[in-house]
C-alpha cells in the first residue's frame, strides 16, 4: 500500500469515526422494565396533584412556605447557578460566530536631528472558525443540556425547600402540643401529690408513697422542659429556612392539621418525566453524549478564516479615507495528525463519563421508584398505627380516672396509680408523634411523586 493510500485511509477512518451521531436516548431506559403500576398503591387513580400545599388547608403553613421560597438563601444560590449555567451555554456557542476586534493606537517619535513626528493607527482583527462538522455546536448543546440540568436542580431544590419547611412546621406544631400535654400532665400529677400528701398527713399512707408521687412529678417536669427545648429548636430551624434570623421568635400559631385524604399516585412511567432529579440526571447524560460528539469531531480538519487590516496616517482625518486602508484575508485548514494521544484520550474520557452518567441516571430513577413505593407503604401502616394509638389514648384516659377513684378508696397501691398517669402521657405523646409522622410521610410522598406546590 502506497504512502498516499495509507494517509487517505487514515483520514477516511477519522472522518467516519468523528461523524457518528449522538445515540438516541429514551427516559424509560432505566436498565430494566418499568412497571405499569405501583405495587403498594391503593388510593384513587388519576394524575398527581400539581399543587399539594393547599391539601392541608392551613393558611399559616401556606404563608410560611411562600416566605421560604422568597427568602431562603440556599434557594437564591441555586437560582444564581441556573443563571451562570445559561451564560456558560452562551459562551460555548460564541465560538460559532466571527470574533472581531478593533484596535487604535497613537505613535509619537522625536530624535535630535529631526522634528517630532507621529502616526495614528486604526486596525482590526477578525477570526472565524467555520463549524463545518458541528464540533462547536455539539459543545454548545452539551452546555445547554447542563443548563437544563441545573434548572431541574433548582426546581428540585424549590420542592425540597417547600417540603422541609412544611415538615419543620409540623415538627414545631408537635413539639408545642407535646409541651401542652406535658404541662397538663404536671397539673394532674400536682393534684395526685396533694392527694397523697393529705392521706399521709392523716396517716392513711406511707411516706414512700409521697416520695414516689414527688419523683413522678419531677419526671413530668423534665419531659416538659425537653418538649419546650424541642419547640425552640424547631422554631429556629424554621426561621432559618425562611431566611430570618434564628432568634426563636416565630409566633405563628401552629397545630397539627388533619391528614389529607388519599391522593392519586399516577404511573411509574410518568415519574420519569416529572421528578426534577430524574430530569436533571437525564439532561446530564445527554450533555455527555454531546461532549463525546464534540471530542470526536475534534479529529476532523478545522477551517478558519482570518482577516486583519486598517489604516495608518500622520493625520487623524485620513483614518476615515478608505483609500488608505490595507486588507489581508487568509483561509486556513488545520488537520490534527499527531497529538500524543490527547484527542483520542479526550474521546475515551468523555465516553467513560457518559457511561457514568448513564448509570447515575438509572440509579436515580430506581431510587425514585423506591421512595414512592416506601412512602405509599408507610402511609398505610402509619394510618393503622394512628387508629391504634387513638384507641390507646381513650383507654388510658378511662383507666386513669378509674385508678384515681380506686386509690381514694384504698383499693390499689400508689405505683398502680402513677403507672396509669405515665401510660396516659405516653399514649398521648405517641399519638401526637404518629400524627406528625403521617403528615411528614405525606410530604415525602408528594416530593417523591414530583408534585408541584
């Protein structure tokens, strides 16, 4: 084979390799079949709600979420990243256009034998790489996809902020109600202490009973302090989300609302086009496809157009005279032949990063399916737990009243009476906790489904 034929074959191979198109991608390609329905869904059928915040029917909650979306600094930083990514895509695409620069200069000279002289220069320089193969365009598309991914990140951060604000609001409501329950328990225990103290004064009971009643009262006071501390911490966390100074001064009246009715969960395939994190992962995969295309097309010849010229004259008025202008145009072609493996290495690097992006996308999608299935399953179990604890609260209330009567009659020991009070407090506390968990899980479900606010 002649040397000329070998070079021709090499150039042909480079051309065929570099001109390959980006692969066609589908969002449903998650490494396995997408199920037709959720395995744990038992609610109504239909599309996912676009605005879930109003389902809680809590004006204070809606107001605080709106304030967080406006004032949270992390969200503002995410919005700035979107702007930066959009500008980066414009920068990537700017190479497709001619680059023109205008230069002016004034030169002054003087020596011992001649008079002072000078000249005025008006020069320009133009360079333009003709994007014949679409290399620059592929890089621009990659940047545009990355900007789309950053926008999806922002959308996800916005939903996450709304969810965290709502969940912190519910935690604050629970902590305040836990404090109310503990305060009521202290009042009840104070009544018991007085009852035991009176019986002890009359010689109807032992000093041990009084000590046990006072110990139980101290424990209840410790629980109240813990609940108030939790309320203070939740208040500061909520203020931070709102963009306020965390001084613990938030005074909005917060109560645990009734859990909304069951919601439609939509279809698993719809999740792939609705969840921001999945959309972002897919956009980054497409960006890497374009990066590979741009790297391959870097093997092809680059055609550049350059021009420079201008005028130079001792008189400033002569600069506007087109007859004094000098022009120079050049058309060049550059074909990479040997770069020490840099161009091929860049292709392999971007192909490896593409494979990473593909597996990240599939992992993100599968994790999203898990979050939905988990939240749907938890909804059912938490509702059953709520009903059981509600019954437990009613039963402990009845047993506590009966225990007080029996102790007054001398039918039971003090430990039985105190245990009935502890059971009542524990049941009420557990009931508030499961109600908050049910609300938080509903938020998790909305977030997992990619529902709007």
